[in-house]
């Protein structure tokens, strides 16, 4: 009989590492959106931060990698919301959308982190 038995439902190393990286990136993205929203409220810094974030997003959109293009679209959208938040009628809508995006990214990051730790627990 074989001493090493294959257990069911054990995630592979590559899927665990993908979950861990996803958890970290979503959590960092959510924190970044909260910080960006805080900068949006400041007069000069908000415009500069929004413009820089838009520029970084546009550079990512020009990449050939699909994941870079997705991230670039999200970053460009966040920068555009910060720039649009300077228009008085759009400020509440832009702030709400930034908050929803930040909370959503944090929730996804926490969820993927929980799945990552349960996967690690199954492997040990």
C-alpha cells in the first residue's frame, strides 16, 4: 500500500500563491483609494494627485499585458473621479463612488485572504 495518500480538496501551491497575491493587491488597492479620497478633499494636492493617478493609469492602459490594462482602467477611473470631485455638483457622487470602490476592494482582499489562510491550513 502507498504510504503517501493523496488528499482531496488540497489547493495547489500556484493557486495559493495567486490567492495570496490577489488578497494583498486588493487590500492595498482599497487602502490606496481611501488615501486618494482623503487627498481629493485638499485643494491643490487633490488636483495633482488626481492628475498623477490618471497619468499612471493611462500608461498602464498602453501596456500589452491584459492584467495591466485592467489595472490601468481602474486606476484611470479613480484618478478621473478625483479630478471630477472638484466640480461642486459631482463631488458627492464622486466621493460615494470612491468609497464604494475602496470598501469593495477591501472586502475582496479580506475574503481572498481568508481563503488563502484556509488553503494554507488544509496543506499543513
